[in-house]
């Protein structure tokens, strides 16, 4: 982990010790750590940096706590919150996997014949735009 990630983790840990129910918004993170994060108008890089840092902190074996995120912000999770967070990540993964399989299936059908049900349908599947 880099210094910025340690600072972010220490901020979240400090806030969790003050109030375990309090979420820390991205704006609060930027205000508390101005040397590491700054938000410029129309720029989303800081938001991505915070998201990537939280992911890296969660992936690091040194840190034993789990940082959960939601639309409310970030916090070190309680057992229930961590369970819900993990479940949501698994669900997101299943949705992404289902989407990828659907796209792959459509691509595999390229140039195959199919039964036409209407006069405006094609009898050969065209999965790609070809020259």
C-alpha cells in the first residue's frame, strides 16, 4: 500500500472509532486529505482514485478490516454491512458474467441461419458490421 492509501485507511478508521454508523463521503475525504485528493469541477479522476484506493486497501492482506462502500460513502463495515457488501459484489459479478455470456453467444451466432417470423427479419444472423 502507498502512503495515500494508508492516510485514507487511517481516516476511515478514525471516523469509525468516533461513530460506527457514520459514512464518510468523497467530499469529506477530499476535505480531510487535501494533500492527496482534490476535486476540480468536471473531473472524476479523484472519485476514481478514491474507489481504486479503497479496492487496493480491501485487497491488501496487511489490513484486516473491510471497507464497505455505498452511495452514502465509505466506512469500515460492521459484520452485517460486510456481509451485504460481499453479497452485492457477488451479485454484480453474476450480472456482469451473464452479460458477457450473452454477448459471446450473440457473437457465436454470426452467419448462422434462423427461422424468420416476420417479413422484416433477416434469415441469416449478422452479429458484426462487416465491410
